[in-house]
C-alpha cells in the first residue's frame, strides 16, 4: 500500500485530465453509434409498414 505514496508522479488532476480526454474522444463515437442504431430501427419500422 505504500507504493502509492512513494510514486506521486500521477496526481489526481492528471488522472482526471486523462479521463476527460478519453471521454471527449469516446462520447461522439458513442453518440454516433446510438444515433445510427436509432436510425436503423426507424428504417426497420418503416420497412415493415
């Protein structure tokens, strides 16, 4: 448990910034996938009617 205090080169702010960066990249992709799946489901519904 002591290794964490011995190695303070990864601060909380750095970790948060990395997480924010990842979220910034993945959110548009996730939104696009959700949007595409909604479009496909709408098209399927239209096709069946």
